[in-house]
C-alpha cells in the first residue's frame, strides 16, 4: 500500500518509500518468496538480481522435494491423518513463497483428503486467505460460499465466528459496509481470526465500517455503547 502511494502523498505522510521497499525486499528474500520477489520487482520496476533469484528457486525446489517426500512416506507408512498433515505443511509452504497456482492445486487436493467438517473448513479458510492475498475475488467468493454451506452441516462455534470475520473482510473489500459492520460487530467479543489480522486492525475496520453504514442510534448502541 505504502509503495503504491504517489511520491507527493508519501512525503506528506512522512513515509520513506525507499526504506519501505528495502524492508519488503529483505523479508521476501529472507523467506525465499520467489514468486513474490518476481511480482514485486515487476510491479515497482525493480531490477531482478539473478543470483538471488537462482538461490531462492534452488531453496524452494529443495524444500518442496522434502515436503513431497514426507507426503509419500506418510502414504506408505502412516494413516490418513498423517498424510493430511503432511499435505497441509506443503500447502503452507507453497502459499508462503507466493506460488499461487501450485498452492491452489495442493489445497484442492488436501480438501479432498479431509474427512471432518472442521478440517475441511480449515482448508477452505486457507483458500480464502489465498484469494485475499492475491486479490482474487473469484477464489474468495467460491470458497466463502462453500464454507457457508459446510458450516450449516455442523461447524463448531469458533469456526462459525471466524467465518463471519472472513465474510466481513470480503464485504468491506467490495464496499458492502453495512454487511461488513454486521459481521464484524457480531464477533467483537469472540474474535480469534489472527491469521487474517491483529485485533487492533479488526477493531479499526469495525469502527470504520460502522461509521459509514449505521444510523446514529445504532452507532451509539452497538459501537459507542458496546451493545
């Protein structure tokens, strides 16, 4: 976001875009986030260091092979639970390096291997987060709808509340502020979706969405009065 601001706006807000850029690239390199490195370099017209890219790709290949071997070992010697756990670890790694297509494929395969409603919902949440990260509304809406259908079959209290936060975040992103405020307000006292945002950010989003969508009476009651 800060790198996307016009230089004059960044200056007015006292944002050092060069420092932001360097910090971002340091984190990307430290995490061997190859695909993100390529995308960020392209978007902000940064030169690609080929030796750094080669090192990152080699590290990715090494780790992916290790995770694939773990899955194959679990399939031969262990049970379904262990196979699924190994697949989840590979999903998490592919997501962390920004490999959208491979992560999506792996997540779908893991979803098919998941037997319980809770495990399926966890994978659906992961898919929705992937959509949020890449700003892919098709992925977000597809798996939000699947999660809503599944939650009616017996989702637990915690996952029901987390789904409201996911739904609220999507509604906010498409400017449906009233729906976002409703979902956020329903989960203020039960928020556990730290994989999406911290609590401070959640409260800030809740207040902003409420201010632009609620009438004065509801705003006083539900936000200022904590009701």
